[in-house]
């Protein structure tokens, strides 16, 4: 009976971590984000390149499968570098670090290159399954954001602030400068 309870609680915790992200169960239970709070965070916006053309080529179901595989394949690189997946937005994933963790040994940059290495190592899988290898671009920036719990029916931790807007604008410059990774000068000088 005791092992059944322990197993059930462990499974519950694992399911919550899978649904909301690593460590957020404790934040929800403790009420850490019931009131808005200021946090200094690093953000990476990682965006699949040529996604419209890929979606047209593959069709809805295969494109969905590609995104699912891509996100699954990059998750360990994010976790191993101390990152938290903030949200998936279509073909983009937003990754966040507490500032101290993100800049420690340049983990936020190492994460990008670990993801690139992982996808390169899996080229054969993607070629066989989708007849293409996904490519991506990313932008990194940091600063203060307001973090808090939002929602009534479906609760979530949300970040707001100019840092997110700036990171999005930096991402849009990747095409203009023909670069796969752009970092704000503010973040670069702090690494």
C-alpha cells in the first residue's frame, strides 16, 4: 500500500513536470507566482527556418510530426544547460534561464550549439522520415521581466516586459544579417 502511494505521487509529480515544466509544481504549490515578481532572466527565441515552405511540402500531419520530433530531440540539450522551456509558439520555442544560470559558463550559448550538434547528429533520421533536415535560427537577450501566474481555467506562469519584445526583434534580424544566432550587446558584454 505504501509503495502504491509513493508510485502514484511520483507519477503525479512527473506528469505535472511534463505538463508545466521542470520545477514549476513547487512554484504553483508554494504560491511563488501568485503575486507578480521581478526576475532577471535570459531568453532565447529559437525559430525553425523555412517553416511555411516545409509545412506546404509535408502537409499538416507530417509537419506536426516534424515539430514534435524536433522539440523532443532538442529538449535534453535545453535541460542539460539549465534552460527552461517557457513556451512553444507554432514553430518557435522560447527558452529561459535565471540570469545567474544562463550566463554561468555561457550556458545560454552552449545550449544553442548543443541543439545544433544534436540535430546534425540526427540528420539521417530526419532525411529518412521527412526528406529534409530542420534548420533554425535563434536570438538571445536578457533583462528584468515581470513573472506571475495568469489564467483562471488554465493557469500558467507568464513573463512580460520589453526583454521579450527585444528578443523577438533580434530574432527577426537573423535573416537580414544571414546569421543563425544573434546575441544582444547587453548579454554579450555580461558573458
